[in-house]
C-alpha cells in the first residue's frame, strides 16, 4: 500500500509529538510542517512552510493534523483546512463540540473531505470508554478520575495571581474514592471527594506568600471546591522537577446485570507525556481519516463514528487472525 | 424509533443472560427463544419455540443472538441462521476464527444479512483494546492477564480425572507480574510467571487424593506449565462457595513515545458473572447489527468493523453532546 502523506499544522508541544509519532509508523510519511511563525526560524527534518501557503499542498497531502489550541486556533483553522484537506484535530472545549462539529461538517462534506474532530484521550479514548460501558451496562454509574497529572488550565490560573512568577498544578485522584468505585460500592462523590489539587509556586521577591496561598485556595471554579495544597519552591526546583507533562486517569463504570451481579469496566492511562500521547492518538486517527476518505466517505466524524480496525496499519484479515 | 426485535438461540447460562440484558434495554424487544429441547419443558416469559421452526420468524425478528457453544453449536447454527437473519455470536475458538468468518460471510452476504461474530469480552472487548493500544503505541509490549475467574475448560479437565466427582478451577493473575507491567518495566514473563491455577476438587469415596493431585498438576497444556494448587473439599462446600461464575482480567500495553516517555494503556474487567456480562456485550452488538442492516450493510463483521456509536441507543448527535 502507498504511504499516507501527512502535514502538521502548528508546531508546539503537540505538533512536535505528532512529528515523533509519525516516525513510529512506517505507513505514514510526513510531508511538511505549517506554522504561523517565520518558517526560516523553525528547525525540523521536513519542509517548514508558512500556514498561508498550505493551499499549494492540495493533492500532495492526504491528511492535515491540526495541532493548534481549542480556544482560538481550531475554530479558525478547522473549517479553513477542512475545505482543502482531510483533517484530524483535538478540539476539546466540550460545551462547544456540537457547534464545532456542524461548522466542520459543512465544509468537509461540501468539499469531499473527512474531518475527525475532538480526538485524543479526553475527549477521545475516555469518551469511547464512557460510551462503550454505558451501552453494555445501561444500569450503572460512571466515574472519571483524572491524574496524577499537570492541568494546563489550573497552572495558568496560578500564574495569573499577583506576585506569582511561575507555577505548576497537579490534579490528583483521591485514592480512597477510586478504591470504593473499584469495589463496586457506587458511592456518591462530591467534587472535593474525587480530586485533590497540588500546586508548586514560584513567587516574585518580597511577595506575600500567605496572601498568595489564600488567593489560590479560594479561587472559584479552579480551586475553591477542592482540597488544595500550595508549595512554594524556587524557580530552579520547578524547572528540575516539574517540567514534564505527565497525565492520565481512569474511566470506571460499575453496573448491575441479572439479579444482582456487579460488573466493573475500567479504562486507564498512565502517561509520562500528555502531548506525546495525544499526538499518538491523532496519528492513528489520521490513518483512519485517510482510509475513510479513500473509501469515498466525507464530512465530520468523531471517535464514535470510526471502526477501530481503520486505526491500524493491518488489514481486516490480519486483525481477525492476529488480534481477535 | 421502532423497537428492534430479537430472538435467542440456545437457552443455557448465556441465553438466560441475554434475556435479562434485553430487559435493561427498552429499545429492544425479545420475541422468542429457540431451543433444541422440547419447548414445552422450558419456562420463559416469551414464546419458546423449537429451533427447527425458526424459519417461520423470518421478517418478524431483526437479530438472532446465537448463544450456543463454539465447539459444535456455532459451526452448525452460525451459517444456518446467517442465511435467514441478522445474527450475533460469541464464537471464541481463536484459531478457527478466519475460517468461521469466511463461512458466515458467504451466507450473510448472499442473503443480505449482517452477522457479527466473535463478540463478548475475549474475543471482543479485550481484542478491541489490544488492537487500539497497538495502533496508538506501535513501539510497545502487550500483556493480557485473565482472572480471578472460573475457567470452564480447566474445570472440565479436572472433572475428567478418574476418581473426581466435581471440580472448579480458578485462573489467577500473578499480582507481582501485573505490578511490574503497570510500573512500565516491560518484563519478559513466562507462562508460570503470569498466572496461577487454583483447583477445588470433590472426589469419589475412597479415591486416592494424592494420585489425583499429582495427575492434575502434571496434566500437559492445562496445568503442567503453571503453579497449581489443589484443594479437596466436599460437594456441599463446592455448591455453597464455588457455584458463581466470576471472571475478568486486564489488557495492558506499555509503550514508548518521543525520546523515552513511557505510556501505559490499561483495560480491565471485574465480573461477578461472566455469562451475564458476555450476554450484555452480545445485546449491545445486536443493536449495532440491526442498525448496520437497516443502513443496507451486509456480510460478516467483527468488533473491529463496527463504530462504537452503533452500540448505543443514543443518536450520533446525542452522543457528541453528552459523551464526547
């Protein structure tokens, strides 16, 4: 089979992760990286092209993997690229997914492309497992625990506090709560009972640490509903010990069948690198997008619409023989 | 939407599990149960019909759920029913899947039906997770641990030993091995290092228990490659404590991305009732088979070919909004 040609749009942590993931998949070939920056300033093993030149690659690239953020990049780039290419993205603003889907679907369908939206692990693999478990165990209760991992949103929130120079926030599942769910107890859990928040904060010289700690702990939406710990550390310590981007979590469903049998389905991830893992999921869905497009399919798709077999480089026959 | 009408073929543990699972799914309606026994002797809340009368239900039943065994029932009933109906089964003789697929595919395709083969949890959900994890983390190692649970094949093997009246065998994963995999150590594990086998055996009066224990422990294929413990108990104790059919297990993949990030994907089941859970999976795939057939699809399918969204009673729009 001919290699699937891929482009990367946006060359931050996620884009670099996609570049590395493609190297692990010999059926995929990276053609070019598209950036809004000055391309001459970007080092990479393939051509780096200004995003405004993407149109010239129509016909040369089977799938564009969009690695921008959900706040401002994807709402603009998603529809624009769906017009020209098959695309895959990790749009993760849950509340705006229906609207984003409709916009992308219109462009992709009108132009004969396949666009897989909102993939990665949450939304993505976690969504798949929530859905699967609900379909199999309709009488049950679902729990998602995130972490231990770095939350970008909460780290940003810390950094906005006056007197804070830098900071990293870890979301941590409460082990006792996870254990209760695994034991089939179907507990009712408040926000506070499910996750802890642990902050590592670097302050500016002379800053009032007591005031900063109070401000963080009482911050609505982000911290006030949680048991939060704040640790003040040096910039050096932050760089040395808190530069990695681990994450993960667990989706559990505990259900009942028959008279009273407890049945538990669990899906978990333990990730050293959140962006590299998300990138690996995007790459597998890029393969699926190219295959669907080659079959004549078009329009926006989510993880719910795509048979798992299309994610693999193996043929259906090989999958039945080796993996069923 | 009109209810999907379902028939059950074979009314053992699995068939009874399917009957109970259908009650949890208001979009499905059980029409009749088909049996090889004398139908008058079978109690159920719906018509019980001799299997030879199934043909009369063509046009009245959307999907037949085949609940027979893989050794002799399904190789005969699978093709026969695929000729008349959409079907779902749990054919689990791994080595014969390609051949079974081809036979069913020919009948189903020629007669315009959809037949989902080899679903349940292994083959089934475990296969899906092995495949997904391999596609996302191509550079990695996969581990499947089964149990703690009752293995029917091993229990049967015990019962064939001379002097044994009854027996139950539990397959137990070695916790230390599981912990190493979860820690990202990618250990090389022998058969003995992965699972233990625990037997509860009732002997006939005057039987030589030492000889029986030796014979079990040295039985090739079944026990000789494992650390096996044999406990002799009374028939009463066996009935009281070992009549349930718990099972489960874990599929783990530990892979590397980027320079050297360890990424772990884990899928686990903890089941009070193996047949009831398998039944719940069959029922979700029966819904998918009916939907695929309504879309004009035909032929044999496996879990790899079916988008998860079709397993749910919810619409694609609802899934995007509620579960993505």
